[in-house]
C-alpha cells in the first residue's frame, strides 16, 4: 500500500504564489501530494502523520545553477586560500593571511608527501597580497626540489615553482599568452588562463579543479546536503566525450542525496579534441541516459577570465588602474561556431561572461544565431554576468535570455573591485541583480563552488546586503529583497536549468525536494542568513542529514 505522509512544520514556505505558506506538506511516491493545513492533508486517502519536522522550517530544496563537482576534488589538494573555509566533511580550514602562512602550509604538507610526485594546492588569492607577488621565487621557499602547482581560487590561473617550470619546459622562449615574465624575459611562475595553464597540465594530471571522481561527486553531494541544496550542477565537465560518463552514471543512483545536472564543456578550456557536430550529437545522445537524479544535455562555454585576475574582458573605460583589457579564452569566431552548433542541436547553453565585453559578445552572437535559427524558450544564460550593463539587460530580455549573477563576488572581492579592479563607479553596478529584475530578466544567484563556498543562504545574504569584507555597501541600489533572493536560489535557478516544472517550489506533482531549516529566512536579519542551521534535506521524499554539527554541540 502507498501512503501519503504528512509533514507538519513551524512554517512551510513554498515559493508558489498561489499558496506562499502552509502548515504542512504531504508527500506520496517521492512527489508533493499537496500543501495546506494539517487537517486538510490528513483527509487524503491513507494519510499518516510524521512530525519529525514539526519544529523546523521547510523550504524548497535550494538549486545551485553554477557549481562544479571539483568542489570535492580540490580538497585532495592543500588549501592555501586567504579566507577561512569548511570542507564537505565539516573540517574547518583557517585562511592563509600572509605569504609566510602559505609557505608554511606547503612545507607542512611536504613532510609526508612523496618527493617524486608534484604537490598540488588550491585557493590562492594574489589580489590579497598586493605588495608580495606570489611567484616561483616565493614557492621555492617551500621546496626547490618538488614541483608545486597552486590553482588560484578562481580556477583561472596557476602559480608554480621553478622546478615545475623546468620539468614542463616553460622558459624564456615560451610565447603562449598568459605566461607572465619578468623584466629579463623569464617566466615568473604565474600562468593566467587556460592556454598557459595547459603547459603544466602534467602536474595536475590534466584535470585541475574540473576533474571528477566518484569520491569527489559524493563529497559534492554531501556538501549540498549540508547547505540545503537538493539540485547541483557540474557546470563544465570535459569527460562526457569519453568513458568519463560512467563516473557519473555509476555514482549517481536512486539514493544519491542530490539531483546532479552535468554540463558538457563545449569550448573555452584548452584545445577542443573533437569536432563540434560530433560533440553536439554526443550530448543529444547522452540526454537519453538522464534519470530523475542525473541529467545530461546542457552545454557550458567559456568566453573570458576573471575580474580579480584582470583577465575578464571589459568595455571602455576598462579597468580602474591599468590599461589591460582582459583575455579571451576562445576567439569570437570559434565561439560563434560553437554556440550555433549546440543551439541548432536544441541544447541549453550557459556562457561564462564576467566582463561586459564578454556579455556584449554573448548578446550579439545570440541575436545572430536566433535570426538564423529561431528557437522559442531557449533560456540560454549569461553566467556570472558581473559587469552586465542596463542596456545589455534590456537586450537580454528582448532575446529571451537569463542571467546567473555571481552575488558571492560582492563579499569575496568587493573591496578589491572598489579599490583596485574597476573602481567605485563601476563596482556599484557589479552583479546588478536589482537592475536585472527591474528590467524583467530571469535571474539566479550562485557560488561557482569551489571558487566561493557552496551555501545558497550565504549567497542570498550577499545579494541582499551587498556588504564587502570590510563592511562597505557596494551599490545600495542593487540590493534585492530576501524574498527575491530566496526565489533566485529556488524557482529562479530551476527556471534557467529548464527544470522548474519539477523542482524549485513546493507544489503538487513536483519532486518532494526540501531544505530543512532551524529558522525562517524571512524572520531573521539578512546578515544572519548564513547562520541559519540547515538540518538536512529531503530529495524525492528521502531524508538526508547534514554533517555540520548543530550550533549548540559545536566545540
């Protein structure tokens, strides 16, 4: 016999405008049966009461529309980031706030490390050390004999030591764009963007933060449970053209604790080893292998770099204190060919655009392709959308596109945007969620984990408060309300993934995917949103527990 299970709660917030709040939710066969009062729901046939969440707040499971399964992989390397982080197992890692901290953490890791293998680390943020460039000379202090390769926290640059440069054949004769050199013409050990980073691929076995394994995928999923996310993306896998598909299909079963949406990396990260038509046909074919917990059939393209690395492509007046204009990771012609091929195949495309020049290329290309190949309800998305201008948002709306806004950047690098990268005038317009909503562009907000920590409630706080680490407000008129932020991390993200008919709100017939919280996000101060304890999640009616200890039991 199939039962209808009724879960009373202190509050159910549904993100469904027809019934914004309720006393309880009823679940049958992994789907929402109905929402309403306990009395109403207990009238359904074979209803039984389960009061495990009676003192909790139930929201739709959060949807992270820009993340990477590499969130699990990076913790196999040494964390040397500036900010404190907590890994998927709940272990706290204090930030390295001085160059000596970085060197000492590397030395500590090297004590038990095989000297014949390169040491990899991640999380480096050179913008926090303006007076001490972190180059091969600094890393040589940790070891002159073991190759060291550190990924910047953005994933768009490496720092390597001298022996690593030598083993990979990078020297004064290397002419690849992004290989930084000193006044004598010798490489400094800084490698910006993917062409340059590819020169030392052997140090990271070619994967870096984008590499996946069954263990990494499981860690990523548990990270989702810990923060209330029931749908995650792996926004850019390079393994879908080979036997790497089995890593996903063998790992994500019907009991997997999140729904995972895997995007194929179509262009923008190193050389493309297959033809575009072949790739499009392969992804269309893979779409048929999708399940309720694992989805294929979407495409990620990469246009430019990062703002904090000064490699995002920006329009006039350019960067604040330099004449640099950023770097393309793919030429405009290559991008057009890739976009058109995947669009014609009926695939959903999300495009990495940090700078407004990259957004402009997205818009112009989208218009060209739509004129050649009209396609209603495509939902192609500008992801990051950091410097998108009001006129560009108006064109995005006219073209039916979405914007996934990198709200976490406001806190993580807001002070640097105000003072170093784009200056106070353009920083106020950075990650302009309010402008997008006023114009009518569908939005979500995201973490780009592991670039910034996965945590939808933290992301909501950053979009609502726009506070930087120093406490400044970076653009008060681009603040959005808590309700708008919650919609962005639920139904908004589901919409741009084209799964809003299944997840993103608590409605009859949708998957029973919930975030279980100790407090109501609409009843706490916005600054406290990240402090709300997440007990766990429900995915398809199955219950999963957070590994983060409740506040009262933490040491």
